[in-house]
C-alpha cells in the first residue's frame, strides 16, 4: 500500500489503520461500495456491489453503466465501504454521532475482458454477497457474458 499525503489519516489518526488485518475484515463484512469518479469535472458517486479476492476488489455492474464505462478508461477512482455499528444519540442533537468502520481506497480500475476471468470475478462477487459457495447457481456460458462487465 502506498502511503501518501492523500491517504494520510488526519482526524483522530490513532482510530484508523492502513493495515490489511484491519481493512480486509471490513471489506469482507460489507457488500455495498460507493464508487467515486469524475467525468469532465463533474463528480459522480455510484453505489455498487463488490467482492474481494486477496488484495483485489471486483466491482459489479452493467456494460451499459456510466461507472464501468468511465472506469475502464483508467480514470482515477475512489471506493468507499462503510459499516455502521451503531447510532450514538445524545440529549443535544449537536452531539449525535455514529460508530462506524470504513475503508476508502484510491486507484484505477481495469476492465476484465477475458470471459473466463469474468466468470471468476462474478463468482467472487456472488460468494461474497451470499457468504457461502454458490455451486447451485447457473453460470453464464462464455458467449453469454460478453456484454457484461466487472471491473
């Protein structure tokens, strides 16, 4: 992991971590990622499903989606996964808060073009979401997956 000014933990840094031992369980417990990217100076944040295989995140989406179409150009992106552990309510509304764990990752996506790799990434995402092997699912044949995207 490249630690830079951009990835520096600023507010209460001792409550954050760059360690994979902290990051991976958060990614494994979540299922919804918000993916941020810019098109012609206009920021977009799109919710999407994901799966993790080692240090790689697979994002799920349609070939027709703006998000995957833009990400495959190599544009910089940001992926955020947040787990809300509880709301902290106070007598004063100003002091309301929440307990949460989150991961914010920066990088560039790569399009998965190989049909076999697409099926593998779909399996990673599906097994992550269902939290059990998905052997009973029907899987697309190579011809049927050409129009779908995972990044």
